[in-house]
C-alpha cells in the first residue's frame, strides 16, 4: 500500500523457491508484514538494478542511493549524502532491525555486495519508524528464493591505483541458510581532493569489509537469524598546497617554514555490529524480537607541528561508542478490516570523547602546551508504538498510530508522536497517498557531547564566545502528499511533495581539521520540496529519471554557540539562512540495455550546488556528471561463467566542487572525482 517508486528490474532472474528456500521466503514475507511502508514514499532497488549500474556491486551504497529521488551528494568517498536536504538523520535497517547509532565519521560500514535489495523510504512514516526519520535505508539480505547457492570471486580496479578484491559465498546446510561476503579496497583517492587536480596529495586509503548472515528454521513457525558485520578503514587526509599560516602564527616547536602539501594527518575508523533475531509466524500473528550490539571507534591523528602552524591548534581526537539493545515488533490480524501492529525498542550507549589539543598561548609565542578534554557518558533511548491498519474499503485504507520516545542522555526528554496515513487507490494503475507525522529526533550522543570550552581561554584555539547550551532533540511536524500513475504497462510516473516545520532543527558541521562532526541546533527550521520520478521498461531496455526541487532554511543557533563566530551568531539570530547542505535542484537518471550477453549502462547526477559564502548566502557552481559501463558474461565450457566489465566514472572529466571551504560549519574545499577508468573480472563459484 506504500507509494512505491521501484527502480527498473533490469533483468529476469526469478527462481521458484522450493523446500528450505520456500520456507525462508514465507518467513521473509511475514517479517516484511511487521514493518509495512504504509503511505510512505519508497524507491526500491533490487539486486539486478545494483549489478547493472556502472561499477555494479563495486559501487558504494551511497552512490547507489544517489539514483533515488531527493538524494544529493556531498563527500561520497567519505560516506556523506543528504536525503531531502537533511544532514544525517538517516536510519539503516537490515531485515527490519534498526542498526544502532555509531560514531559520526566517513567510513563505509555497509557494502552492496551482501545485499539482496535496498529501499529508501521517505515522507510521513508509519509509527514503527522513529528517531532517524529523514530517510530509512531498508536493506534485505539474500534469503529464500533470492539466495542462489554458490558464490563469486572477483577483482576490480583501475585509476588512482584502486584495487578491490572481493569474495562471497552462499548455501544451505540442513535447515540453515548462510551467506558470507568480504571485500578489500585500497586507492589513492580515499577522501575528496581539496584541489581540482587529477591526483590528490597524501590521500591513500585501506579498507576492509566482512559480513555474514545465517537463517535457521527451528520448526514451521520459528526461525532464528544472525547478522554480523565488520569494517576497518584507514585514511590519509589529503593536503591542499600553498596554504598560509594561521593569523599571527610564525613558528611552532622551532619550525618557521612548512609547506602545507607535506602535512601528515591520518584517520582510522572501525565499526563492528552483531544481531540475533527470533521470529515467530502463525496464522494471523507474526512477531520478531532481536538483540543487537555495535562497536564504533574513530581516531584522528594530527600533524602536530603543521596543524599548529596552519590552524593554531593540533587536536588528537578519539571517539568510541558501544551501543546495545533490543527491538521487538508484532502484527495481529484482527479481521479482514483491521491489522494491529505494536513494538518497542531500547538501547544503551556508552560513548567516550577524548581530545588532546596542542595549542599556543594567545600571544602566539612559540611555547606550545597541551590541553586534555575527556568526556564519557552512558545514555539510554527507549521507544514504543502501536498502530492500526484499517481497510475502510477495497480502495481506501487508513493507518493511524501513536509513538512514544524517551531519551536519557546529556539531555533528558520525551515526546508522544501521532502518525496518520491515508492511501487511496481508485484504479489498479493509480495510487494517492497523504500523511502526517510528528517526529522526535535525539542528537547522536557522541556528536552532542559537551566540551570544556573554558580551558581554551587564553590560547590560540580560544573561541569568540564560551556559550555552550546543550544540544537538544529535534521536534517536528511533517506533511507529505503524492501519487503514482502507471501510464502504460512499461511507463510509471510519480510526484511527491513534503513540508516540515522543525523546532531545534539538528545540524552538524566540521569545525576543525579533524574530519569529525560536532552538533548544534537551529531554533526553528523549515524544509520543503517536490519530487518527480519516472521509470520505463520495454524488453531488455530500462530507464529512469528523477528531478527534485527543495529548500531548507533555519534561524537562530541555540546550542554549542562556541563553534561559531560572533558575527555568524548575530546574523543567523536575525535572519533565515539556508543550511549548508541545502541544494535547490537535484536530478538523477540512468538507462540499461541488454544485447545478447552484453550489458550497456549509464547513470547521471545533477546538482545545483551546496551552499557557500558568508552565512550560506551563495552556492557552489552547478554540475552534472555521467558514468558509463559495459559488462559481458562469458560462458566457460564445463565451468562457471566469467564476467568482465569496463566502467568509466565521470566520463566527461567534469571538474566540479562539492564544497569550496566556505559556509556554516564547512572547513575545507572538496572536489568531485575526476575521470577514472576501471575494469573488473569475476567468476561464479
């Protein structure tokens, strides 16, 4: 019943499930019934769509999501994107289970290689979706009929000395399905280049991902599933040559001459998560209870001498989070007209923020000394919901819900949030939806941690104000209306409009050389937009396109004021400003054609530019880029087929800025990837 905007299937690989596969497929259907996307806007991306994009499953999750309506890019190599102009506020789910918050950073925790499908869910969400609500990235692992026993080994690489080996294998033993995936990645383009040159300076990265999934049928009504993932990333921070010293700084540790291209800053990140879920399915009643845990850590290592010279401070920053909890969801079919759903979730998170800063006295004489600021906190979040899906007629359905959330962190707060969605389907080819949602969004605990601002008084890192009101949860009213229309059997179009009114609008920014975010609130915010989408399928040809107009403005910074200059605080207190991640026009499009055993594909993105200038009054130049790909599957006599692919990223070698280093909470310029050539070879096992 959701307003669904599915990506084109791009291939026919359906398999009729039998035996264990059939049982798991039925459990998957029952699990999906626990968290319907009723009345929300959904863009579905199946496995075939991912595999036929340029770069295929060697593309990151965020690059794939750029093909969805309303998604704009930021630092893609570092894992940033914006859904409906929001900063962060995206929730990731695997098989209906919410992954807990970790440390804000740029590592890719998830990989397209293990995914059976992805859906981006936006709009006025049903009551089971809480906390992070700008977009729900709903990931389904390969299971049941989508799990084909066997595997694949591959190697992919090319420009920027990129090498990506990968391996996956799936199968069935007894009553257990299993799937394993591993990937390595190394490149000379780990983070966006701060210059427009083809090759970045000091930008090597080493990354590794591992994922496993198991599903065991205990009896015809019971299934136990496990999920495990680990990501370890190492980055060099790219350098911007010919930069001047900080104002008034002439030397540090006796060094009076230092070229910024020789800086040696580094950052490391690790994420590990595990889930175990018990699912029960019986006629009229389905439920699932899951326990989860996540370890997340991030460490920025400065170039002490260089950072003092260029920034006036060198900060060794460490953040760590251990987050564990439980989630339960249930669905009871009362009668033909009513389905009652309810659930709960709670989690406890222990965070540690450590900042060892080397600074100069405010006289800027060459007498560096160290300040240590440590902060630890154990916080809790709990929530519960209940909702009723009422089929008023065969073509009209109303879903009404109520959600309650409570946080005990640096700030204690709660909210009771009503939700309502109406879906009207006058014909099989036409669907209208309208919804309202009240949202409650706590800040990530590590991002909201207070800092000992007073300790920096009288130093080269002293802020212009020591005011530091605590970061508050965001509270908002969200309205969404839209429709989808099937014009011909192969052509479907859609339109969706949204309007959000926020109190204590949450935002993050990079306020130093460490690529680590700090949070703050605007007193009020408005977010609005209109999304257009279309998909076309005819035989072996598939195409899609999306166009979005959007605006997000806010006023008056009411927390962590020390992060800003007094002129910024004064201007924003008396004016509405665009948020730094607000982009007015965003578009994406793509097409694929299968000719015999050869697949040709192209995808494109357009952006009118993120904000820049004093108080975000300007924006960087608009840009458009395109990627192309060709892949061919070769049959091997008496063996498994081999697939060869060639991809060209940014085929026109467009030079474009994502950031120019100016704007609210923006520290450094970033340019998009220049043209790159990549080849891949993989063999099925």
